[in-house]
């Protein structure tokens, strides 16, 4: 046999092997040229892909941080080699990583190290047990805080713990439990005796304007502060250092992953200075971010926005941190609230017009806080004007919250190429919404109409201060229509589990221009996956909110494992 014939036969053999491998891989969704083994395979499970057909598979393979294939366990096992990590799901459900359409992640890191989260507490006794456990881990004089994300209506007693109860479980540590809802009249905090002493609040302390220091029959502070008086205590709580804030973000990410979150739209929010952005950027620089973060720049004036546009390009960043535009506030003068009488002054609207015109000219996106129907209409009137001069249909401008938006304005937003970012604020704000909006609160947020219209919608929480940060709380709220007290508050706006999950995955991915690279479990997309404690598709509706993560994978790497200390 001559040498040419030998080479020719060898070449044909290689072609045949690659062709056979390609044919086998094609059956399970892998490109024909893929012949390398997977880095990780998850087998013997229920893979809820959230693809166009909402298909359910048995197994998934991951390589180079992306989904390599989905299919049967036997087919996916064929992609494993000696170095492949094999995860036996033992029947557990896997969903795409959940994405929050609006979160205050950065701000949470400033206090998380000192916080005891009460988001899922069901009784005063449960809260006291959490406080007592934390006190046992601290030195005398160290603070124990809860900065929000709960409400006493979620407790079976329907009240907050008292100063005396807090004294009993944490006599040597200042304790401050705050409730913050989006109206100043609802601000509330309860302090124990050590916290009253540390903040200098006594029977002789003068109440601030529009503030209440509650006192007992003898004139002594009960520990309860209301409205503006809450700031008297908050101002005396020691501030975290820069490094403590960076470390705090790590703690937040750990808890977010345990809840099933892999991506957030970061809305920054009040109380954060421009200097504080350095905390997030430093975490990114150190390659310590494990939550994919789409950052919105929080501004107050037209000049603020203009300055950012001159110095930073829209979309700057990478898979872990990128600039996604402005929000949730653009112009402070037109920031709305739950109260229906909130005025939109002409001078504020004119500044807003200048801002969004400049954003359109410079091709910047934004997410606008929009609670009231009147505000949504006013914003859309201006946006339509701007669109006629500088078309905005590819910029994915967004309205956030939109509890009271009308069907006509949903249709207008769709025609403009916009999206909507909804949050589960009604879970702990149902009473406040009922007081402000009456019977109309039963249709807040009109999510079924949004689906019917076909506008892109992303789901989230508005956590962590105003609401609980747990994404399964949002999914439960969307499906059941209930608030934390178990009352059905949205009887006509309940969604299927499939539609709710699409909002918390593909819907939120659209808001960050990422629907082609994440949001579903399909070959080529980012390997952001969550292995669940319960089957989201089949557990009883009221059990949905109890689901959390057994294992969370971001970019093909395990970032949370409940079985690992």
C-alpha cells in the first residue's frame, strides 16, 4: 500500500468519526463540530428549559460556561469524560437562573453584615428567636438591624415585637427593626432599650416635624418611632467602611444565590452617593461578582444625566457588570408615589423632556419608576414626542412598577418598543394600596393584560428594603394573587406558573438586551441554572413561596451548594 493511500484512508477515517460524533450530538442539540467532553452534566432530573415550547428534559450538559446540550440522561451522560463533574439530580427540578427586574443590591451590601432578615418570618416568636441567635454571635454593644423587606401584617400576631420582648433576647445589643414602605406616613421602627440609649432618645427628646416618638402612660419611650422620627435613630447607627461594604456584597450574593437569583437589574436608589458606586466597581475589578449585574445610573436632574452621558458609554462592561442605562429615577421633580394626589409640576415635566431627549440622542436606555396611571400617561406623552424626533424603538426604554397603568398606555408603550418591569410590592403593601386606590387595587399590577397585549415584561421584587428579595415570593404572588397575610388581593390578575416563570427569566433578560444569551436552558446560552428544593410546576400553589435553591450555578460554576458548609 503506498503512502498516499495510507494518508487518504486515515483522513477518511477521521472524517467518519467526526461525522458520527456530530450526528449523535445533533440529536441532543449540540453543534456537529462539538466533540470535546462537557465540564459538568446534571442528570436524572426535570429540566424546565423555558424555551419557546416550554419543554421539559431530563438532563443538561455545560461546557466553557455555556449550555452544551439538553436531552435525555443517557444522551447527556455520553458527553461526560473522566474530568467531567456529574451531578445526579435525583429527580429534582432545574430552572434557568432567576433575574430580578429591579433590585437595590448595592445598597443592601452596606448593612447586610449587621442585618437579621425577617422576610419570611411568620410570628413574633420566630423573630425573637432570630434576634437571640444573632445576639449570641456578637459582642456586647454591636448592632442588630433589620432595614426593611418585612411587615408585621405577615406575622400571626399582626404586630411587631415590643421593646421589652427585644430586651429579653438581646439585652446587651442595640436592636433596630425598621419597616419602610413607599409613603412617608408608613415609616416605622421599633428599638430595644439598648438602641434607645445608643441613639440618645429619651422622654425629653423633641419630636421632629411629622414624626412620632411613641411614649407609654408614664411618658417613657416605648421604642416605637413613626414617620420622620425613624431618622433620629438611623442617623446614629454606625456606618460601614468601604471594605465592609465590599464584604457585605459577598454576603448579599450568597443569600441571593440561595434564593435562586443569578442576575439583577441594579436600581441603586436613595441613600447611595456617587462615591458608593466604587463599591460595586471594586467588586467587579476584583472579579468577585457572582451575580450578573445590569447597572442603572440613579440621577436627580438633567445635568446629572448629561454628565454621565458625556463620560460613560451605554452598555459599558461585560457579562458580570454592565451599564444598562438610567433609573429608576431620572428627574427627582417627577418621582411619583403610591399617594394618588402626587402632583406632576410643569417645570418638572419640562426637565424630564430635556432628559429623555438627550438620552434618545445619545442612544441611552432607562428604567423609569412609574407607580400611578396618571404618571405613566404623562411620561408616555413626552416619550412619544421624543420618538418622533429621535426614534427610540431599539433602546428598550422601560417603565417600572406600573401598578396602575391603563390598557391604552400598555398598548402605547408596546408601539414604542418599550418594556415593563413589574415587582411584587403588593405582597407587603396591599393595605396601603387599598387605602390609596380602593377597588382598583385588586387589578394592580395588570399582568394578565400585559401578556395579552404582548409587551415584554420582566418580574422582580424591588428588594431589599421595601420588599422581600426572594424571587419565589414574586412567583407565588403572580400565581396566587395573595399578599403575605394570605389574602387574595389580585383575584383577576393571577398567572399560570409558566407565564410567571417566563417573566422572571426571559422577560427580565429582554430588559437587559440579553434574551439571546440567557433566560432559558438552550445550547449556546449562559449556564445559569438553579436546582430547586421543590418542583415549581407541581407543588401546591401556597408552597411556591417556600421553594429555594439546593444548588445555584452561574457561568457553569457552582456559586451556592446547600449541602456544602
